[in-house]
C-alpha cells in the first residue's frame, strides 16, 4: 500500500486529496481540499497551496483528472484559463510518476472501482450495472462530461470522449424555438449549451424572452437555487427542460456507445438526484423509436460517491501503476 495525490481539476474548482492504493485499486481516499481555480494562477500554485494546508511533503505519485481532452503538448482546459504542459508537469509538481486523465474518464474509473452502494437507482430495471459490456457515463457540471466504460471479464477499459459537445437535439416545438434563439448567440449550439450549469441560464433567458417576462435572475448560483426550491416559475420551467434534455442526450450517448447501462455523474448529477426521478428524464431517455424496448431494459444509476472525480483520478493511477 502506498500514498499518492489525487487531483480533480474542473472548470470552477480544483480538488485535492491524499489517497492510498493497493493491488491496482483505491484503498482509501482522504478528505478533499477544494480550491477555486480563479484564485490560483496555475495548477502548480494550487498544488503548493494544498501542500501547505497539510503541512507536509506531498507524495511523488499522482493521478490527475482535467476537464479537457488529454492530448498534445499543451492542455487548455475547456472552461478554465489554466494551461497544463504534460512534459513539464513532473518537474513542476516534483513527481516521479503521474497519470493524466480526462475528468469524465476519471468518473468512469470511479464507476469501475467504487462499491455498488455508491450507485443510486434512477430509472430502468433496478439491477446492478452489467459486469460485461459498455456503460455510458454522462453528467452536467460547468460543462457536460461524457465517457464510456467497457468491462471485459476481469478487466475494464475507459474511453474518454467529448460527447457533451455533440449537437443539441431539439425534440418538440418549444425546443425548436430554443435552438433558434440560441443560434443567434452561438455559432454552434452543442448539448453543453443546454445541459450544464451555465446551460440553465441559457434556457431561463430564452424562456423568459418567449413569455415576454423580464429576466430577473442574473446570477447562475441564485438561478439554480430558485429552480431547485421552486421559488421562480421561469427558473422551474428551465429546469424541467434541462432534465428532459439530459434524458434525451443520455439516451443518445448510450445508443452511440452500444451501452448496457448508464451512470449520471457530474457536479450537478448528485444535486439533481431527488428531482430527476420525478422529471421527464426517463421518458426522454427511452424515447428512441424502434429502440425504445431496448432502452427500457437499461439500468440507469446516479453515482453518489461524494468525490467521484478524485476517487477516479486515484483509480486511474492505481490501474496504470498497480
């Protein structure tokens, strides 16, 4: 058993923890330290802040999840101004070994390794996730993450994707109008423009304009609060459309992956857990025409681990360096 640093870098926050790994698995994950990316000029500066908070020398091994594709000499995070150079990372963070994974690739590693008690049933048959075949992982946060987990016998493989940047698929007249309105703002309307933290703002503003009502909520945090507690009618309508779209997009990705199960994650996945089951998510998830019967047989879960990105970053390292 040995210690490593687990890191999960999103669009808004960077999370750090000390993990222990053994035999290719995560044995323990320590308490998470959450830092605002905007308060730190780089990953190296945030890393040093984390080390000072523990008042100790950090381990020289790390699993690091980042919210962007992991390829090329320079990584530019999708919703974060930090720039990461993989070739310089070892020297700058004083690491002997490290693994870089996409943030939702990390969540897929977490799905592969966490106990089934961390999976909450959402819709479909109330059975465990399949031990063979593909599992789609999708979830909204600052952006919309997506990955595919493939299980084969006693092994698993993670395929990192940018599925959240697929085109937004309108499925009724209201969504046709939403798409037309957002085309005036964005050159291309991806799924992430709707199903993400900022996506709720887009929905809210467009629906308010359609109703001819003033836009009274400018702060995204307040908008989410009012949508979840039901205190603003337009915000609630935007959240209803958000849940419908999340169901549709999750089903589309499952079809594309040939999946036999789906897991909802992301920073907003757990926050929506109580409401998704009573929304139109399930109906939109299975509404795939000739494949509707197949979709109804697919278990859909919400990962309830409090830090799936951190756990997954540690799991990715443990799997690569058993």
